[in-house]
């Protein structure tokens, strides 16, 4: 087992169930993307979210 897998296993034993469910869901999504050679989609989603966050934080202009 890799160091990353061992660390994840240890963390899942310590985190509350809500955090564990979120992490498991994200890891499952990443595994599925990797299985389909589609990890570049994950980066696209991340960039899209960054842009949306910037738009949300931008001051609105009044005319």
C-alpha cells in the first residue's frame, strides 16, 4: 500500500462521518476520471470554479 493510501486510511479513521463521506466521494470521482484518462476535466472544473469565485467577489458597478 502506498504512503498516500496509508495516510488516507488513517485520516478516514479519525475524521467525522460527514468529512469521510465528502472525501470518499471526491476520491471516487478522481479514480473514475483517471480510469477514463479524463483528469484534465477535473482541472477544468477547478479553473471554472475559480472564475466563478472571482466573479462573485467582484464589486458590482452601478450606473
